[in-house]
């Protein structure tokens, strides 16, 4: 019984340490400093690079750069 309680408490503790809140592409486009930090963070961690936030931050950075390029 004690082992079950310990396992349940452990699961709740781990779930509290979840990853970042998922942000969409438009949020990263509006928060450029956070976007750049996330892209750098993703580039330094191969496991993290496949996360939704990394993909969204990278896509947002591509869109921001493309807008800058089009506007000269």
C-alpha cells in the first residue's frame, strides 16, 4: 500500500514539472524575444527540438524573417 501511495505522489510531482505551456506560431511572432530564445534553446537540445513549441517558434521565426525580407 505504501508503494502505491509513493507512486501516486511521484506521478503528481512529475506532472507538476511539465514542459512549457504550448504557444502557437502567432504568439511567438508577437513575442520576438521569447521566440529567439526558444529557437536558440531548441538548437542546443536535440530532444527538445521536436517539441511543439520548438516547431512553432521556428516557424514563427521563418515567417518574421520572410516578412522582413519582403519589406526590404
